[in-house]
C-alpha cells in the first residue's frame, strides 16, 4: 500500500466520530503522561539541588564551628584564672590543666591571672602543681589587670612570666584568721611567719632583690608594683 493510500485510510478513520474521540482521548493521555514524567524529572532535579545546597550549608556551618573551637582558649591550652583563689577555683584549674597534660603530654600551657588573690593553702597547692607541669610542658603565666596577693605568688610559677602593660602586681604579707586560746593563736602566728618566709623566698629566687629587701618593702603594707617596676626588679620576664 502506498503512502497516499495510508493517508486516505487515516482521514477516513478520523472521520468516524467514535474513532476520532478515542484517538484524541488516547493522544491526551499520552501527552499528560509525558508531561507528568517531565515534571517528575524536574522535581527530582530540584530536590537533588536542594539536598546539595543543604549539605553545602551544613558543611559550611560545621567548618565555622570547627574554626571557632580551634580559635578558643581550650584548643590553645590557655586557662583564664579570673576568680579568687579558693579551694574550688584551684581544683577546677588543676582538673583542666591535668586533662590537657594527659591529652597532649608535651603541649605549651598558659595560665592567665586576673585575680585578687585569696586563700594561701589552696594557692600553694596550685603553685606546686604548676611547678610540676614544667617537667613536661612549657608553662607561661600571665598577669592581666592585676595579680594580687596569692595570685602574684602563682605568677612566679611560670617558666616564662608575662605582664600586660597596664597590669599590677600586689605583694604583701600573708594573712590568717587566728582564733582560740592564746597558745593556739601563737601557734598559728608562728606557722604564718614560716609561710611568709617561704613566700619571700619564692619572690627572691628569680628577682633582683634579696629576701631581706622584699621583707622590708612589704612589711605591714600593700606593695603595688606596675608592670615596668616588675620587669625592672625581675618579678616578670616580659611586658607586652
């Protein structure tokens, strides 16, 4: 059969209303199917693009959080001691520094003091602990604002001692609350004097002053020193 015969047959068939209606219905169904498949494909593409965008944003957020954590004091092993020296604050400091030491046995550690000082006995426990850290770690102690009283003693524990330019150091005799019978008070006073002798020696060991010179300057008064004075007298190694 020729092409012309085929065309004629198609025209005759389409001339029948029922056949034409069925043909158009089938054509519409096929067209709708193609459109649905096209829309479905477009939806999948858009869904994939949205998923990729969410993943990109999540990765960016995670990277920012990672960068933020890496810029923090904990990552760089910097401890901010900004409270009074008490049993609680000392225990918190020792706990944190101990963890850093165990996790990274050779890391550099910095302790920053901005403290009014406080209790001598817990403070001396922290002093001994800081000295022990220097066996395996380079320990830097820093005074910002002020390192007063016991905090000033703790500042001396660092292998490298630093003061902010506008920071102040307070050195004075230790104080104890002695109560009870006269004998008890005398015993406590004698003990306090012995501790004072040890504290004076801590300052004298690395300074340009003798223990006697320090005792003369701090006796019965608060001895405030600027950063420049501390550097000159050898109570710190650097002012920055």
